[in-house]
């Protein structure tokens, strides 16, 4: 849970670095933030009912795997 929380919250402060050092436009950085929010809000709203039905552990493991895959994608895609 700590790693997922850290990864999710570390992304937003890095947006300034992407713009300044990575050469991304303001529109691109705003799109990154929009994709983050669009994925985060439904995930939070759906995780509780799913975990009530399926159990906490399967939802947590699925979330941790999805977080690792998303971090890998960000590492590969967001390189200038």
C-alpha cells in the first residue's frame, strides 16, 4: 500500500519537472494530470465496493500489480 501511495503521489510534483526539463508543453503536462485524475477518481470509487465483495487482499494485489505496470509504462513513455 505504501508503494502504491508513494507512486501515485510522486507523479504530480514531477509534472513541473517534465515541463521544465523534459521539454513537454503545458498542454501535454495538463493532459498527463487529466489522465491521472480520470484514472484515480473512478479507481477510488470502485475499489471499495469491489473489495467488499471480493475481499481486501485480491483488490490490493491487483492494485499493486496495476501500479507497477503503470509505473513501468510511465518510465518508458515519458522520456524526452
